[in-house]
């Protein structure tokens, strides 16, 4: 009963946060026409950013797509749509993966974005929030909120809200308790305990795109490990998946 009440409360909070986000976005956004907003959505979607419906409405999904674009292009992360942002979108190029175009996921910790590659030239880009690198206390133990870098595989998945105090929605575990998961809070900067947060409104669809065994690369400007050897020799990836499942 308590778990059910908690899930209802979380869902209610989600609706409130989304409504607040949309209202704040409207306040920050200059008076653009619906056609201009639709153009921005079309451009964002064409570049691979996950926008939601292309309907000319600057909703939370559109805002997250714009934030991902601003992060990737290293522009000021305002989440506000303007004529200047539309002009930047018109001349922008699709984000390119660091490890090539095979089926995998890349998390650029420096840019705070996640890319899902389908191996056919397609890419989907979302904003993320990773570990703060600061101490935190959980379940009576002090740890460092660090998002591990390296090559991983999705070895376990969850459905819906995980029954914990961290608010993990459709988690995809890649290392110990570290997962790519939907969250009610995905700020522009690192804010997690180590997990890779993505917008909760995209988490269910992302989970479908990340089956067990999906390769995930997490890197920054000084730390990168390729997984091409796993693609060339699938047994290496199978061994990594079996090893990950033990922990």
C-alpha cells in the first residue's frame, strides 16, 4: 500500500514539474510564432535531437531537445528558444559519435549529452546529468558521486519506477548500481549520485532502444576506451556481459 501511494505521489510530482517547466519555458521564450517553433522542432529532429511531437508547441520535450543542442554546440544552456537559436540550428550539423557508427550508446560527460547510434547512420541525442564528483551519504555510507568512464554493456533493466529513494525510472544498469535512467530532475549540470539521468518523458522509449547487451561508452576529454574490438569479436562483449551480471 505504501509503495502504491509513493508511486502515485511521484507521478503527481512529475505532472507538476512538467507543468512548471513548460510555464517557465514560455516565460523565458520570446514571442515566436508557432511556425517558427515548428521550424525549430523540425530542425532539432532532423539533427537527431529528441523533440517529441513536431507541433509548434514549445513543451518540455522541445525544451530538452534544445538544451541537448545547446550542450553539444557548447552554447549558453538557457533552454530558451529565440531567433538566434533558430539561426544556429539552420547551420548546425548532426552530432557525430566518437567511436564510429555502429550500434551503441555514447555518453559525453563533458558535454552532458547521450547519443544512441543505430548503426545505420541514425542518431538520437538527449541531455543528461551525471555524477557531481562530490561526497554523498546513502544508506548510512559515504560515497563519491562519480560516473565511471569506460566501456560497458547493459546487463540488467528495470520497468517503471524502481522502489528506491533515488527516483529511477526505467533504469538500464551498466556498472554496479550505475544506470541510465529517467529522472524528474535533469539539470544542465552534473547533479546525480553517479547515474546517468535522462528526461523522464523519454525514459520508456530509450529503454526499448537499449536491450540487454547494448554497448555503452562513457567518456570525457581525457578518458576514452573504444569498443570496436567487441564488435569485431562478439565473444569479448559476451564475456563482458556475463562478468557484469555477476555484480
